[in-house]
C-alpha cells in the first residue's frame, strides 16, 4: 500500500509504557516462580471446573507513560517539556523504536533518526569511517547512498584524520560530533533530539543549530526535548507538557513554557510555605490564538489597552510613541480591608515579543502600595516593521534578582510597526550617529 505523503508524520493512540518495580532482588525470582506455578495450578482448576486465580504480586506497578494521544504533522517541530521523570525520554524511545509500548499504538511515516544517547551505538573497535557506514545502514541507507553522503558527514563532524582511527581512541566530544553528523546528514523524515544540542564547542553547537533549522525548513518533522525554554520557543511550532507520565497540556510554546515555569514556582512556594496557592489558568485578555493567562490568585490584571485608541491592537511608525494602560487588583486588597499593609514589593513586567513570542525587550516597574490601581507605560517604538505582541506580568520580588510571577497575561496586546523612511539593520533601531567631522554624512550614505 503506498505511503500517504499528505498525512501526519507521527500518530500516537493511547500510548503507555509499564514497568514493574521490585523492593528486593529476590522478589523478581518470587514473581517469576509464582507466575509459573499459578499457570500450572489454573490449568488443574480448569479441569475441575473452578475459575482461575490471579498470581501473587511481588512488585509495584509503575507507568512511566500512559494515555498519550498525539498527532504531529509533517514538517512540524514539537517541543516536549516536563520535569525529570515526567516521561519525556520514554516517549522519544518509544517513537524511535528502542522501547516497545505496553499499550497503545504508534504509527510513523518515513526514516527516523534519533539523537538520544549520542555515540551509544558505536563499536569502539571500529574506526570512525566504519561506524559511519554501520550507523547509516541501521538508519536504512544503502551503501551507495552512504558513499554519496560520506564527505558531508566527515566535513560536518570535523574530526580530521581521526575518522580512520578506532573510536576507542576518541575523546567524548569527538564521539558525539561524529554521531550527530551521521544523524543529521542522512536526511531523516523524523528527527528526535533529546537534550543533544549542547555538544562540542560553541562553533559546533552553532553548526548543529543551523543544520536543524535547515532540516526543519526542508520539511523534516522534529521532536525536541529540552529544559531550555528559550530554545523550545525559538524552534518549536507547538509544545507538549508531560507530568508524571501523562499529557498535562499541549499548545503554543510560549503558553506551555509559562505554565511550566509557573508550576515550578508553585512547587517551590509549596516547599517554603504549606499554604502557597496553586497556579491555575486564568481568562486571557488577548483575543488571538497566542493569548493565554496563568496566575495564583494573589493578583489580577483586570484590563489592558493601547491608550490612544482604547483597543488591544494598533499601528505605530518606527520612532513613534506607544502607550498602554492597564488596571490591576492585588489580593492584598483583602488584607488591606483588615487594616494590614499590602506588600509593596510588587512589580509590573512589560515584555515585547515577536510573532513566535520570543522576548525582544522589556522592563520592570515597581508598583505603589495599594489594593488596586491603574498603570501607564510609554515607550518609543524602535522595532523594525512587523507584527509584535506585548505580554504583561505582575511579579513579587523575593530576592536580589528573583521575581515570582503572580499572574501573566500572554500576548495581551499587539501592534504593527511601520516604516518612517529611516533605514537600519536588524530588528531594532540603535539610533546610531556618525561621530566624525564629516557633518554631511547621514545614516544610509555610502
């Protein structure tokens, strides 16, 4: 049956992985013997017309992953986030085929290359060249295809004459460079990356990121696990949040990253104070598909708007002025009603982001004491023409450079930056001036 080139690259239905945990080594033997003896006993009971009995259980069941339903489109980059032990690596190993699922189904379409434990499949007695041919063959390439790609793999790895030395003589950095080169140079349809981008020196890391961008632009589906939320937001179209082996949320990378950080802060607060309120989803002020909101109930942004129009969206020329107005309420209002003083260390953070919600610039402002208020923030628009979002956060300062978010309104406002006939490079106008005696020179002159 021909492969559907227009369907999803990856489909997971009810996927789960089960492990048996034993308190003592001898419990494994007891479980094995109990299972065999129970089978024999049940056969005898069946002949006597008695119902079967379950075998004695000497282990604790543990589901590393359960109930995962997911569809990933061809060419989509999916970030997978979660705490250690949440099931991220288990999910990737199931997709890669190095683990078999205990329940559910996996359907993949195309060649899969996995960057899980780089170099773990290399034979230390073989040379680098021999390991390239071996690993590429495992990934499904025929020898002529490997020969056609070998020069590219060798150049990408950049290990020089060591390519013809046994891998046992390699440094750990050389091993991962060669393993990464093999995985990204075989043109996979699905590339799985598990915390494998921090390999080699800075120059090689840059090369790795560039190659992954190229693969993504060519339509390679990418499953990307990282604790670096900046990279998740930069690379990924969607993000999957796993917690204790189950899907907690899936959606826009910025919203998922914010929810993940809020959950971490909630756990940190719970460790410090038993009565710390949990972080929950809040009504979003923005109307777009990127808008989201989270908070712990101790503060609330009631409304936000562009001051000149009163709308949530507007236009502004490069060099023009933007002003936003927001109304907020602090849960300290309840405390103030009892005659106590509201905590003064509350800050408003205003963050400007691009269409991928990557933070470009912003600033914090300390809010005055009081249960509620209105804040106005004004700035000069120096951003290149394009679409931008404004995310608003109320935070509480708990240390020298430590701020705990009370509430975050993601992509609450948006604006379009338009030309004003000035030319500059990059995403932001640095307002540079030529400091010479040639006063006739202006920006843009050659």
